[in-house]
C-alpha cells in the first residue's frame, strides 16, 4: 500500500497520532473493505502490539501502575465508544 507524504514530526504523541492516521487507519479501512472480521482482528493485534511494546520498556517496579493506567484508559475509551453509539456499557 502506497502512502504519500509519510513524514513523522512532533513529539511522541504527535508521531503516534500520525502513524495511526496515515498508516494504521488506512490499512484497517483497506482490510475492512473486503473482510470486516479481519479488520477487527487487525485492530486487536495492533492494540496488543502497542501494549506489549509499552510493557517491554516498563521497569518491573512500575508494571502494576502501568497496568492500572491501561485498564482505566481502556474503560474510558470503551465508555466513549458506547456513548457514541448510544449504547449502555456495564
């Protein structure tokens, strides 16, 4: 897949956002066009790889704290997704 203008700039948050906007989301949409189930699998694998990368650079003494932050963040994102769909989340 060709992606024009792929130049990463800014801080870590900016670069991560650019990668997702310019690459990951385009790959996801390309897969989704032919196989929505595979697109979901791709999204799950991307999330897993990102979390694995985070834990691979986390000091052992901080793993539990980072795990807790990830759980809080995931809960928040899930609630936001359900609110956008006007669905209750329990």
